[in-house]
C-alpha cells in the first residue's frame, strides 16, 4: 500500500515536472529561437558584464553607436541596450531596400509602442490620421497660415521674455516650451483653446508625464511590470491627462458640430482640430475621446521636439556669436523684400539661418539613431543576412552625421555648410541641403514612409521664433561659461539641459 502511494506520488510529481518543462519550453522557446537567430549577427560588445550594460548604454549610447559604426561601418551588427533583447543596427546602404518593405514587415508604431511601454502606459501609437492630416492639410496650409503663426510667435515671445533692457538671465528652454505650446496650439486646437490654461499645461507637460511613466516602467523588472506598472502614479497621471483633454475639447467640438449643422453661413475654422473632425469618420476617430487622444499624440510628437531643436540652436549660436550679425542681416533683408511680412518666400530666403539650424541638428539631433522599426515578419537583406521577427532595427544616424565621407570635416561645426552647398546652384544641391530634407544621410526627421510629416510646420515655426529673437535680442553665454552647454543623454535620446540660462539684451533700434 505504502509502495503504491509512493509510486502514485512519484507519478504525479513526474507529470507535474513534465508539464512544467513543457510550459517553460513553450514560454521560452520563441525567445531561445530568437536569441539563436540573433547570435548569427555579429555583436558590438562594449561591456563584459551584462549587469552593467544597461547603465553604460543609458549614459554612453552616443559613444557606443559611433564606436560600433566605426568598427562595422557597412555591415549589420547588434548591440545590447537597456532592453532585454539586442537591437540590430543597420547601415544606411540598406535603407533604399528597407523603405520598400510594408508596415506588416517593418513597423514604426510597434517600435514606438515598445519604447513607450504601451502595454502599461495604454497610449496609442498607431494613429495614421495624424500623419495624414499633417501631410494632406497642415503642410499645404502653411503658405496661408504663416502670417497667423508669425503673429502668435510675436505675441508669445513678448509674453514670455522679460524686458532685457540690459543683459538678463533667461532660462530659454522654459520660455520656448511655453511659446511653442501657444503657437502650435493656435494651429492644433484653434483660437478657442490655444490660450486655455489647461490646454497649455497639457501642451507643455504631457510629454514629460509620458516620459516619466516610461522611465519608471523601464526601471521595473519585466516580469514584475504586469503587477506594478498599472499602480504607478506616473501611469495614473496619463489617464488624468486624457480625461482633462476630453473635458477641454468637448464644448468646442460640440459647438463646431452644432454650428455646422444649424448655421448655413458657418465657415469651418482652418486648424488641425477641424481637419481631424473632417476626416475622423474615415479613421474611426469621430468620438471626443479619440480626438483627445490624437491631440495628445500630436503634443507628444511636436512640442518638445520643436522646443529642444530651437534651444539647441540658441545654445549653439550663443557660443558662436559671430554668426548672429550676418544671419540677422539676412533676416532683415528677407523681411524688407517681403513688405515686412514673414511669408513663405521670406522664410525661403533665410538660407543662412536654415543652414545654421541644419548644422546644429547634425551635431545635436534629438536622437542618436533613426528609422527605428520593429520587425514583425523576418526578412532577408540583399546581402543574405536574415533579420528575425521580434527584434527592433535602427540606423546609427548620429555616427552617419559625424562621418567625414558623408560630411567633409564631419567633426567640425560649420554653420554655413549647407548654405555654401546651396550656393553652388542646381536643383539637387538646393533640395538636398535644406533643414527639412530627409534621405539616407539626413536622418533627423526619420526616413521613408513615416518620415516626420510635421517637419515643414516645425521648420517654419522654429525659423520664425529664431528670426524674431535675432531681430530683437543679442544673446550670449553667461560670464564665465566658455563652452556650449553639453546636452544630456538618456540612451538613444538626447536633449539640451533645460536648467541652463543664456543672457539676452534688447537690440537698440
Ligand atoms: C523639430 C521638430 C521635430 C522633430 C525633430 C521630429 C522628428 C520626428 C521623427 C524622427 C519621427 C519618426 C520618423 C521615422 O522614424 O521615420 C517623427 C514622426 C512624426 N512626427 Fe515629427 N518631429 C518634429 C516635429 C513634429 C511636428 C511639429 C509634428 C506635428 C505637426 C510632428 C508630427 C509627427 C508625426 C505625426 C509623426 C509620425 C509619422 C507616421 O506615423 O508616419 N512632428 N518626427
């Protein structure tokens, strides 16, 4: 009897053991297979201890991508990041073939979803209506909207900047983020809401909220995330933002819909909110809730990217003050040629300014990599290398920007680099050297089908803010600061240090 029950127990244990092994295998097998496939790609190893890798990556990604690029140059390699699976770094020579792959093979929204931990932050990264409206409605509207945008820029800068009768310390990032929120708000949500306190608070702070939630989740061990992440106050804050955005938008959207229905003389407003409302039903984005989410997505895509780019340019020019006067002269001339109005043509004429903006972006891009895409279906590159499903690929854009075979004397800052190339004449020189250009060696706005559709608006807005600043102020680094403020690095992202001041003084007429 005893022997029988012992055998029974052994049998149960055996069954349980086999079931556990099967369960573990089923759970881990895809992962083991993926790792085995990844191991066929060469690795750039920068740290021999696995534990330290994530920390080193978070603080030194710029150096790591440059070193990996210099070692592998035209070859695919993989590196460890702060995530649990290696990232595949692809040289730009493959970009023309990669851009042809459909979204069902290489996905931009899925790559962003992974980066932002959408499983826990519950935000939507797949909103094709945003890119469509930016391309089909916003960019073509810029010529007619420019005077309105410039008016907003002038008003916002006047509200944000102190008098600066003498040299005055200004924390310019903070000023710019508020100005960008107001100016972009005029275009995104229209005149009714662009000065609404709650909207402006969301515009200036939603991105910070989302990044805080993303960082907090990254700090939690992956297996603990399902239990701990939903309880984070940073994640709850995102839901509060969504509720607030809905509350703010609801009366405006309802009033517009009512007017459209009942007033035959009603003229629809010329702004993003209206364009989103016009196209909402094509994308199943008619409800106030989805309009609010799309607006928050736009805030995330537009406000801090624009602000950090403008700040980078001012920090760089404050160190290189010899550029201020010639660029100011160019702006004055462009304005004089266009009856004092910041028209599309006037902005086009500001070629030195455009060049300085582009060269700053080459040195201080918002990220060290570009074309981040999640591989949904494995595929084979033209050189025969297999890229398995489940990994994320990216190109080492900052390393490409610093490579002297792409940009002669790549490590030297030349604010007129692109101006000089444009001066050589020819349609190609003109097209390939603008701030908004995207191609295999101009990657700050991404590449291919998903390249930033808001870049034409961003370029105009930044140019107007800089032009107004240069016309009105001299600026420089504070006494005793001899070098440009270094940018802060967080893995593959980087931004100027918002807690640093510049000195501003009104230009005497
Ligand atoms: C200087 C400012 C900006 C920078 C540096 C920037 C950069 C980028 C980058 C790198 C991407 C990803 C592209 C890719 O991976 O191929 C992107 C996508 C996007 N950007 Fe921008 N952006 C800026 C301003 C804006 C503005 C002002 C808007 C809105 C009007 C905007 C709307 C978008 C949208 C909707 C996408 C997603 C495109 C898609 O899903 O196809 N961006 N941006």
